[in-house]
């Protein structure tokens, strides 16, 4: 297959990158907008997290501050809800929403929520897959070695699978967060709608990441197919 200097499958990469950029721009503007809106209860991210965890009957999960921006996460190995400083100390809609979302992951862990367990189990394989897939694939292209092309595609599929399993985990954590915020009365119904728009924007970044990976996988399949016709 001869394309001259232009490989048309680059279009797939550009579409994927565009989707990711749009999603991350949207989450940044939404989070910034509601980080200026103070929750009426005045509860900080830390207080929100503690209240939700206790309401869920979880006593042994710690809530700790971590450095950086958008570094919020739940660490299942140390059983800690780690909140960035602007979430930990602030009582904005964004801070409360993110704190509640991370607690959603802690509750998933407590309940052995299946997609979370699957996701944790495939992390090592997915990491290897995403690092080695393209290098092996390109060596396969250069050397015209079909088994390497197939192996590269299989490895990359592991990374795609990881991103696919991430979707239910993230959407479910946000669903739990909204339910807990409503149930505990931390936020008013109107405030809950605002939190929902922040969490939905955040979840869409995972959808965009998956779409971008699926497009990359498609590109590999097209390139491998073209290579096959060359032989
Ligand atoms: Zn999450």
C-alpha cells in the first residue's frame, strides 16, 4: 500500500485527539464555573467525604489531602480518599461533587463492585499493553512480520478493554455520589443538578478516551490489513 508521505489513517488519530481535547476543555470550564459557586451548607470536600463515608457505614477509610490539581482519587490499597487541596479545603459545588465521587469509589470497593474488581485486576496487563503495543506493531510493519502485527493489536486491545471497564466504574461512582449527596441532605436539589453537570463532564472524558483508543485500534487493523495485501 503506497500513500506517499501521507498516511490517511492519521485522520483517525486526529479525530480521537480532537474528542479528548473537547471533553477535557468542557470538564475544565464546568469545574471552574462551579468552583466559584459555594455550597449553601458550607461543608468542605473533606467534611463531605467523611459524612458520606460514615453514612455508608464505612469507618476505616481515611480522607487525606494530596498535592496538585485534579489529582483526586481513591486508593484501594491504602483505603484512602485522596483529595487535591482545592477540593479538600473548599466548599464549592465542584469540591463537594468531586469529594462525593471519590467516596463513590470507596463504597464500590467496600461492596466489591464487580467492574471495579475487574478493572483493578487488568491494570498491569493494560499498562504493558499500552506501552508495548505500538512499538511492537511498528517493528512488525518494518519487518513485515504478521505475528508481531497481530500481537501488537492484541496488546492494544487490553488497553481498550481497560478503558471500557472504566466506564461503568466511573458512571456508577458518580451515580452513588449524587445519591449520597441527596440522601444525606448535604446539597439542595438545585445544587445536586450543578454537581451532576460537573460529574457528567468528567465522565465524558473517559468516553472520549475510549473512543480515541477504539479509533487507534481501528487504525492498527487498517494498517495491518494494508500490509497483508502488500505481501
Ligand atoms: Zn472516578
